[in-house]
C-alpha cells in the first residue's frame, strides 16, 4: 500500500492457451527478483501492456517479452506522478488508483500528471523493525540510531495545491509518439482547479471528455476534446447554490456517438433538501432533462441501453436511505412525449420480481451488474445481488422481462444453520425527528438477552459516530463486525446514526460550519432514545468514532452535555488548519475567508470542557490521512487544561491501524468494560432497576 488506494505489486500474465505464467518486470529491473510495479493493464483491446513504475508510464507490445517503451520521463517518486494520482487526489478526489485510460484500439493513451514540487511537506517518524549488529539494545526493540523521518507532500487549507495536467499520447508509431496537453476550460483560466474524472467517448480514438472543478468546489465543468488537434470546449456546467458545495461524481456516461450523456447531479426537492439524481444532457441541442426525481438518492448509474432507451441505476428508497434498489427509467431520446416514471425493480418485491420473491426474501440492499450491449447496443441480462439484511445471494435475470434465469450463488443453505447457533443481536431501524423537518436515521443492535417484556432492564449503550459529510452509517447491508460482537458478547445496545450532513440528509447546515449541527444532532438523538427507550441505562453511555468520527467524539465529550460517560477517539482530526485542502476547503472555505469557522470547528478549543477520565485517544504515528499532529494537539490541549485522559500511539501505523487492529479493538473493549461497568462474568445479566 502507498496511499489510500494505490499500491505496488508483483504482476503476472497467465497464458491460457499454453497454461503458462509470465512474470512482468521491466527490462532494466534486476533479473534475480520480480520488480514491484504501480500499475499493469491491457492496452485497450490489444495484447500489449501499459505499465507504471516509479511514476512513469511504459508500454510493452507483447506480454511475453520485447522492448519496454518509456512514454514519460518526468516521474519523481513522491513529487511528480504520471498515470497514478498523488496523495491528495487519492485521499479526497479520485476513486481509482490509476489515472490513465487507453483507447479501445490501443493507439492512444489519455493520462493525468501531478506535480507536487510546490506542495508543503509533512514529515513523520518511521521506526522500522530492523535490528542490526551494533544496535543499541534496550527496551522492546533495537535501533542503530534515532528513527528516520518519512515525508509526504500534504497540502493544507490555503496552501499550494498540486498542479494537474491532462495529456494524450498517440502511440501508433511507438518509437516516435506524439503528445498533446488537453487544456481546462477557459472559464477556469488562472484559477486553481481539480481534475475530477476523464475518459474516452465511444469506441474510437478521436474523442475524450474531462471533468474539471474549481478549487472552491462550487463549479464543475465537463469539457469535450476531439482529434486531430485535441482542442477542448465546454459542454456542460454544474454550479452549486450559494450555501453549499458540489460533491465529486462519477464520470458521465456517453452514447457511442458522443452526442448525449448522463450525469449525477444535485437536484432540489422541496424547500431545503437536495438529492442526487440523473440528468440527460444533449449539448448541441442545449437540452437538459432530469430523468429521476423524488426524496431519494441515486447512488450509481449502472448502464445505458441506448437501443431500448433504458437507464439502469441503483438508488435508495424514500425515507429508507439505508436500502439500495435496482431501478429502470426511460431516457428522453425517443419521440414519445410521455414521461415515464422510474420503475423500482426490487422495491417490496412487487409485480416485477414477484415470481422471484422466494429467493429474495429479507433483501432490501441490492447491487447489480448489467451485461455489455450486443451489436445493436441492447442489454440482454443483469446479475442481481442481494447484499442484506439477509445472507447474500445472486441471480441472473433477463433484462427484458426481469425473469430469474438461474441462481449464481446462494450462501443461505450453508450459512443459515451456523448463524442460528450464534447468539446474534437483533437489528432495529427507525427515524428520530430533528429540527427544520429533518429526520435522523437510527439503527440499534439489541443484545441477545434483550426481550420486549424486560421493561425494567437497563442495558449499557455504545454509540458509533461518523458524521463526515456525505457518509452513511445506517445500512441494511449484511455485516458482522465489532458492533455485533460488542452487543452480543457484552450485552451492549449498540447504536449507529445518520444525522444532518449524512448522505441524503442535506449539506446546507454544515456549509462553513463543521462540528456544529452534526454534533448537536447526535446529542438530540441520544436524549430522545434515553427518554423513550426505558431499557437504556442513561448512566452508562459511551461513544466512539474513527477519523471524522473521532473528531465528533471529541466534540461531544467537550459539549458540556453530560450524556456520555466516556468516549474513544481513534485517529481523530482535531484542528482543520492541518487537514487536507480538498476536503476542508470544500466545506469551510479557505482560512482567510472563514477564520471564525475554523476556530469554532477546532476540537482542541473544547478540550477544557472534557471531563477527566472520560477520553481515550488512539493514533498511528504514520497516519497521513489525519496526521498524528492532530492527536498530539488534542492531547496537549487536554494536558494544558489539567484533564486526565488515556493516550495510546502506534509506531509505523497509518490511519486504519491495519497492523495492530486486534490490539486496537481489545484495548477499546478493555477500556469500555471499565468505563461502562461491563462485568465479564455477568454480561448476560443486565442491570435490573428495582
């Protein structure tokens, strides 16, 4: 692993005909070992390979050997990137570990480059595991000297961002490739900007599109670039209203001729709410149609059947954002003037899938994959996967009739008997009213010993918080995780909630104000639960969160509300002046324009209000998502205020603490047993109030 998404790996090509494995290494790499590469993929629909090593792009015409043609030579590890994104783009802008796209015939490569040479440097200690002769011995390890420092280019709010450029290389003549830079739209000239997506249009090699966004992230522009000179022009723009921002969306879906495209965009529904829906855009006709509407979110466009004029997509259901369903809607490209409402294929297993209802019982969270179009562009089949809350299964369906043709896999016959042997918690999901007409989504995991008739029982409560704008905690997808374990093993009522700022819950109230309503809403919901669910022990309520959730935990403990007895902040963000520029500026703006917002959102400002013995901090010293300076700043503020707290750091561990995860969860459980009085010998006997 390098950053959040990127990695280096050993790659091997498998020769199916000859049952032969071909290890992939650069020709100038040492022969004694296989070299680690950043990326290897097929060059379009050919048998040539495109590779990335040390931030430069190479092409090999045959996987079984031959010359490696180097297409870029500017790559510098940690500073200049070609074909792979840098830290900032992987962290908060792009959703892929590579930024290169081959034309289908393999004659052209579209790629992005990132220059971080002017970006400020974050240094962090790296201890390593080595012990060598001559080391100073003592303690738990052996080092020759003090730990080394590692660095990453880390832009913070208001500082210099990476410079991004988009290029096309014509490799028809591989020995003399031609290169063009694709310029951003003129309206963004002279501005800092982001490249949010790019790709080829159609099946040929003469048309690409790119999506650019200004640094303030309130204007997004789709540009179209065509051969032979690859001049780009604006085809569509999305602009946020004054009191919100634009989220990065997937790349638009085009017709083969490039005349129309679909995109996800924020659409206003009612007085306050905005939901993500599908727009159909035909630039030459200056025609825009909104295909979907309503108080639900479209989460992904799956496929566009341009022959039958059908769009397949995934979305939530109104008032049920934790669900995912398959929908079909007709595009407006036909002469039929009637506007057809979107059809939910999987909602309530009604008329469409009535004959398949036996298989899809206890399914409200679906995903799907639609088969590629045939020669006419028509889609013939789709695979429908049930992801929960019941055990997973998948079936192949006819796209025309939605009839189930066969079951691909079904985990239920084998897994159901085993799950019935486990004392698993019971899941309950419902809504809690908030101010301004919003409603929080709440999910409870009730321990196995809970019974409806136990009206005098008092169970301890553990709340998992996230709160990150656009996130979603309450889901009906099947999972067994640490919350399941805590509820089952320690007789805890485990709570998850989505409040304002979560996906589909509005973003206006968070704009320029982090740590405000998304923190207050958690308190509102907890008070509601404690007032209305008499089996909750209000004297034993804990809270924990990771990353942004760790930040919310710190803000909750410093809120002076006295609801939570204790909290655990894992890899928390503390001071937004030292978080990454893309995420922070999207919501708070730059510090020079909203300094008050930064001060009010600073968790260290609330440290003096945190009760002693109520906070447990855990942080990795090699965290580059929320650098360990955040944890240190919070710890320092607590110490300066005379607050007694617990602090635990992990050497050489990143944001996810992947190498010490078992120790993290064991430590958290141990702390909660002490804080919430979870007696291990009596965890099956909840407190009974006389």
